[in-house]
């Protein structure tokens, strides 16, 4: 085939025409190439353009140089994506790749479970906020004897007039007790200091356990903390002795009443200092003892007031003191000095005691030792009703009834639901 092409090219060259030479690879178009003679044309008149005879042209000059063939190199193999993770084994015959992948997932799950189980177990803590209201109750028979065999089904509770279920009933003897002693040191106590001193010393010895705490507050024109929270009966008795003897001591507690001073009279004498609260800031003392010492204490909380019940001008009212006692879940007991029945505010102390679930005793009818013994018995034998508070936030009036013929129940009359966070 190459020889025929060469002959055709030679004939065309002899005729003086252009020569068509194939490019070398079949399928490509022929390129027309004009072969020029290697002889130099003389400078002068134009000569007919004729090249040398084809016989004089070397055989290798009659061909166009072939295009150099590209070197055939092996194609780069696709990158092995598993080279870093290890060689992947092809699935065995008869096993589909999807099934093999599922088996691998199961094996990985078993390995992860074994790894988790090998880690030392840690104790998990879950915080559960159960907002329960505790209402101490005292149930007695007609003869005054305590009734002990009671459960939740024996009680009926009304919250703002609506029936509410009682979650449980339990005895609170194992809880720690925090109790405050508030002594009225005004002139109204008369000559009862010696009896009070003896009765309180016996009360501390009988009531307090190592986990219990008590404190002493003196109320006159000001409110004074005579003894801070302690379980020492000796220290408490010493503070009572100091207060009842009139000796100065202690530190201020809560808000103090403003004072006014008057110059001495012309006849001579000392400057007179008068408190704006008068001689007995009773509600200031009770409010401060509840707010600053009892409200945040754990377990059972009680306040024992020894006074004639007359307040001479506190900046806090009976209503505020009662609301603070409900908010702090404090039971108030009172031993009232003899006073004229028509004295102003004589029934305020009784109301404070009864609406918090406590009792008021009259000093003229009951000996101090007997009153303290009954109070200690109450604090050691109270049942507690637990219920979930109702809505809305604020003060809720509660009424507790017992399904026992002839039984009498004593409980506080309200609780305070805190606003939701």
C-alpha cells in the first residue's frame, strides 16, 4: 500500500503539482504538502518552478516524518481507600455485601457493649423536686389522751375549701428540733423570774438531744439575742439567768426601734431615752426570732413565748408575725402571765399559738413545770401530714379533720405556697 502511494506521488511531482501524502495512521485525512527542491534558485528572472527529479530525492525525503508515538504507560491504579484502615476482605462466596455489613455492625455493637461494661460503674444521681407541705397535727381523744394508730385514710384535709388527698402520715420524733425561747423582760412579769428560771433549766435538760438546738431572745424596748443556737443546756440556762436578772448582755436581733432622748428635768436627773416601740416590742421579737433563726432551720421548729401578750408599739404587726410563722412552718407555744382581761391586745398571743398549731397556757392556772412538760410531750409525739401544695402561690387556708368519733385535732390553719420559679 505504501508502494502505490509512492508511485502516485512520483507521478504528481513530475506533473508539477502538489503532493498528497498520508499522515501515517489510517483514518486521518491526507495533508497536501508541497515538496521544495533542495537546489537553490538563481537570483534573476523567474524560472519555471521545477524541482529535481524524483529519482534524485532520497527515499526518506519523500515521506513526511511520522508523528512520534506517545509512550504507552500503564494507567495509574485507583487509589486504595482502605490502605490506611487495612485491607478489605472480599465477602465469602454466597454472602451478599449487605449481609456482611450487617454482621460487621453487630460485631462492633458487641465490642462497644463490652467496652462500656468494662468501665467501673458510677452511681447516678437524679434530682427530683417534690414540693411537699408538712403540717404537724396532734390528735387527742375526749379525755385528752393521744391517738397514735392513724393513717392517711383517717384524715380529711381542705385546702381553701377544696378536698386534698394526704400523701402520707408519719411521726417526726426522729427529726432534729430547733426551738427558740422568747422572754418578756418588761415589768409585766412581776415576781415570776425565779420560777421561770427553774422550769426552763429542767425543760432544757429534758427536751434537748445532741442533734437539737435552742436559743434565747429577750424582748423589752429592744430585741436581744441572749444565747445563739446551741445544744448546751448549761449555756442556755446561764443566758436565762442573765436575762431575768436584768444584767446587760447579748447582741441585737433584727430591726431595732428608733429612740428619742429627752433632756433632764429642771430639778435635775438623767436624760430620758424612750423607745418608739414602747416598753415591749413583742411582735418585733417574735417576727425576728422566726425570720432569722427558725425559718431556715431543718426538721421541726417551735417558738416558746413567755409574756403577758401585750405589745406596746412594734413596727411589726401580729398579722405579719403570723404570716412569717406559716411561711417558716413554725409552731408557737405560749405561757401567758396574768393580765387584766380587758387589756389591749391580750388575745393576740392566743391567736398566734392556735393558728400555728400550738397551745397557750395560763401561768396563773398551770405551773411552769407542768406547761413545759406538756410542750415537750407535744414536740416529741406529733404526727405530720404531707400533701402537695395547691395553686395559686400565696397563703392557703387549711382545715384538718379526723374520721374518729370524739377525736379532736390540732393543726396550723394555713401554709404559704412559694411562687413558681
